């Protein structure tokens, strides 16, 4: 077998060393990228490793964890810091050694190296005998060095994103603290009214009634709301003994695409109005029951305890678990929410966040 082979079947094509054939379609651009790096005095091996570990996934999100780990290992093979200044960034670890260092087999290492090259992070260079350990062969890391600016920009973007998330979390905590303070003041005011024997006429009373004798989920006999709260109704049946919070109900209907799909257009119009009918509220309860049975799939015993503890806020938590983007285990997510001490405040914030996003997704 000859040590060289032609590219494809093009007549008179110049022979190239084995190992350089069947590369990625952008291989010429990769070589140009590698040749564009001539050296830098601004980095060390340790700083490049840190930069790559933090930001490489932002630039190449499709790369596997093994590919990222291999890239870091290859960079750590640059033992002489002067290599970054001179631009001589070729390293010579074999596939067997890389497999031992990663705990994988050589086939997995070859695939990972191919992926690194396809994403323009390394150049695999071969000798005329198709070996990486001979002469000027090896693994060329100049593409990494040539993309240091892109890595820094990706790192800055990631830091800004993390900081924005922290700011949002801080703002939500502040909102919760203000809500807790406001509710404490309202509770104190309610206690003063009770102690003085004065009747509280500041909140309008209303009740929702269904035909008597049926297996109703919503029945008449609303309890009086405390100052500052929306009026509430009694709910019986599968979620027995809980109060309908009109504010939470409105937010659920507005924010949850999953809930909206379970309701008719007439029910949606009625629910966002000032006086929702008991039939529409019953439809919401039935829709939540369907969601928790077919989508969230929480254990019935856990669900009963959550309803007894949190009331209507537990129903709202179901639609949050079903619609919140990125939730891989809705049942586990709902279970963690039901353990919260102040679930009502949590679901209010979550529903508003869902409503602000396109199509109701956070």
C-alpha cells in the first residue's frame, strides 16, 4: 500500500499524505485559522484552560463533554509557556494515552478528536506514514489560540447572563419580603377589627352555586375575605375544603397555555371577566385534575397533602410545573414547590413570569 493517496477521483490531483483526506468541508478555513496565529504574550497554559472550561460550550454548544475534556487535556500538554509566545503549539499525545486519561476507549477518543477538528479547535496533523507522532505531525492547538478573543467575549456574555439572573432573583426576594410585610400589616388590621367587634364591610361577598344534588366541585357558601384579598369561594370534591383565590385563578387562566387548551373559548372569556361563573371555575378544577393525572403525574397521596396545606395555590403550582420551560421532571418540580412555606407568593411570581414570556412560557 502506498503512503499517499489522491483526493477523490479528480484526474492529476496532487497527492496528499494519508490522514489529511476525508476531513471536514471547512478544513481549508481551519488551516487558515491556524496559520493566522503567530503568538501572544497575554496568556499562559493555566489561563487558557480556565477560559476554555468556562466559555467553549458557548461557542460550540453541540460538542460532547468528552470533546471538551479532551481539549482541556490537550491544552495542558503545553508545558512550556514560551509556546504561546512563539506560536509553536503542537502536542503529541497518542490516542491510547488520551483514552487512559479519560477512561474511554480509543474509538471514542477518535470521534471526540474529529469533533474538535470539525468545530475548529484543533488540527490533526499526520506524517507520510499516517502517524501523529512523527516529524512535524501531532495535534496543532493554534486554532484555540486564534479564537482566544471569541472565548473572552463568550465568557463576558456568560458572566452578564449570570449576573442578570442573580439580579432577578434578588428582585424577587425583595418583592416577597415586601409582600410578607404588607400581609403582616393587613393581618394586624384584620385582628384589630375583630377585637373591636366592628364588622368588616370593605370586601364584597359573593358565592358561586351549581345545581343542587350534583357531584359539584364548587359549591356555594363563600367565606369572608380578609382585607386586601380578592373574594374567595369554597371548593369541594377531589380538592375538598379549599378556597378559590380569584387573583390566582385569573393569573392561571392568563398565563398557562396548558390550562387554556383544556378550556373552551366561552369559559376563557368568562374566567377573565369580573364575575366568573361557578361552572367555569369547576372547568378549571377539572382541567387541573386532568393535567396532574396525565402530564405531571404526581402521586395522589402527595397531592392531597399539598392541597390541604396550600389550598388553591397548589392548583396554580400544577400549571407552573406543566408550563415552566426547562422542567424535565414536572412531578419532582411540583413536589418541591408544594414543600414551600409560602407557596402562594411563589406561584404568583411564577405565573406572572409565565405571562410575560411569549406564549406564556418562562
